[in-house]
């Protein structure tokens, strides 16, 4: 027997689904970070770039598949779930998984690989230093101080928007619309 839809049920199920989707993205980021530390010749670099692309495509497709799976499971498990409520569920999943991804990116910037980010920014500053005046260099230094916050909020917004768009697309058919519902209701009344 199906449970009755409630806001509490929506957030409970969205929390579980958001955790799974967030962990998929975190595991992907960890694997790519570990692959980036491998070194070798041109052939190894090419293979690593192909592997990273395959992993990204798998993460991209896998997240869409998981979102559809969790939305269908939610719609099948609760009475009263229509396309609008399915979309709300998808948005809640997107918000919670985005929070996990953004928190990991903040932790990676501040705790896990702070030197890696500093080295990348120092390389960028040194390559553009001949084109920048002292005011621009000072602005770049101030931006470096705010980089963890910028990383967190940009990741949070991007992941939430991506998940919202995916849930908007998927919710049009979750639950499946019965195009003959009106016709069947008319026959049952006769």
C-alpha cells in the first residue's frame, strides 16, 4: 500500500537521494584528483585525458539516470504525486546534492588540496603579470583570499541549477500521464 504524500516524506526521500547523487559527484572528484597526480609521457597523458572524459560522461549520465530513478521511485511510493510534486522532489534532491558537492569543493580548497589551488592561481598570475597593472594585481590577490567562498557558492549554484533543469525535464513524464484518463472516466460513469 502506498503512503500518502506529505512535505515531510518529500524531504526525507530527497535527503536520501541527494546524499547518493552528492556522493557520486564527490567520488568522481576524488578519482579525477588522484588521476591528475599520475605522471608520464605523452601517451600516458592522452590515456588519462580519455579516461577523465569517460569518467565525466559516466558521472553526467549516471546522475541523470539516478535522478530519474529516484523521482520514479518517489512517484510510485506515494499517493497524490503528480508532475508538479515530482518536480518539487527533484528540486529538493538538487538542492541537497548541490550542498554536498559545494561542501566537498570547499573542503578540497581549504583542507585537502590548498597548495594545488594556490599553485594554479600563482601560475595564472605569473602568466598574466606582464599585462596587468598594480591595481589589477591587487584585485587578483584579494580574489585569492575569497577563492574558497567563490568556489563554494559557484559550485552550489551550478549544481542546483543543473539538477533543477534535469528535474524539470524529467518531471514532465513522472508519473506517467494517462492520456486516456478522461475517456476512461466517461465510460465508467455510463
